[in-house]
C-alpha cells in the first residue's frame, strides 16, 4: 500500500510566513505542501511555482464544485500547473467528476507533463452526523454517505478521495486496492481539535490504512513547526508502532 509523507497545509496569507515555514519544512522526509484557497486567492499560480522551485511537491486544494463545463475548463488550467494532487467535491455528481478528470488530463497534456491526481472530497472532516441530518437533510449515515461518494468517484475514473481516516476501512471494502484515501482531520494526542469533528492521531491514521495525512495548524501554529512535523511524520511513517 502506498503511504505518502505527510502533507502540510500552509493555511497562511503572508509571504514571509510561507518562506519561514518552507525553510522549517526543508527536512527529510520532505512533506508535500498543500496550497489551499487562502494562499491561492492571495497569490495565484505564482505561489505554486515558488513552492515548487523551493523543491516541494504541491497539493492544490481548491475543492471545485460547479457545473461540469466550468469545472472542466478550470481543471484544464490547474492541469497546466504541474501540481501533484488537486481536489473536487464528490457532491457535484458523476458528470462533474468526469468533466474535472477530463479537464485535468487535457491541461497536463497540453503542458506536456504528468496529470495531477484528482481527489474527491466526500464529506468534510468538519461535518458530523448532526450537521449531515439536521442541516444537509441527508437520510443515510455519515459513513454510508462517504462510502457511496467513494464508489461514485472511483466509477467516474478518479484515483482517490479525501475522507476522515475513520472511514478508510469502510471505503477499502468497496474500491480497488490502489484507490487512495487521503485524510485530513489529524490531531496529535495533545493537540486542540479546532473546527475538526472526525479526528484521529497520526498513529491511528496509519493503523487505519490512510495513504496520506493532511496536517495544518498542529504544525503551522506550533512554536517549533519543524519538530512538530518530524514527530507527526515519524508517527505516521513508522512500520512498527
Ligand atoms: O474534509 C476536509 C477537506 C480538506 N481539509 C483541509 O485540510 C486542512 C486541515 O487543516 P488543520 O489545520 O489540520 O485542521 C485544511 O487546509 C482544510 O482545508 C479538511 O480539513 N477536511
């Protein structure tokens, strides 16, 4: 099973902070850097290039959710950026997922590079059963909804999903072994939960079969981001814990 080095979410909007964090994270195993909406809306494709030039792979997490034509055209632009991973919302439906995948491949082809892996967000890790039932008025359980979105994403030709590590075993039961489960909602034992609802520790994520963890604040808001990253990476990557 593929296990990637941890992905660090750089949810900041200050170039000075980006520079300091990249310097702190220039260690082995080298993390992938996640550029989310905050950083991308501030600095655009230039920030992706800057992070790549500093020697990091980039996960561009823009969670597209729109009509298929718009998603395909936008994914074509993303496909030209040379990022490793990018995201779309599974709730947009099969036609939108297929359009996204097509757009991404056509962008990569026109740039002469490898296409990014497109991951579908199943249910955000900040959602719990209460929100699902009382606010989204969904009548199945959270894990059933995540499992069903994973099947939909695989059928649409996507290589993986974003979910909580709590749902990985359930997803594995219904998809091909190579299907990727990338899991945010990671909190070391003594970390604050913040707005995340479906959390696990890095050790639990490994034990549950996550292919890659996404960690933001426990690293970026730590007094020692390098040490926080290294501890999390050791917990997640170690074979014998
Ligand atoms: O379901 C999801 C999808 C994406 N995210 C993103 O991951 C990071 C998590 O940051 P923390 O500071 O570790 O909570 C963040 O960028 C989210 O946009 C997610 O949390 N859950």
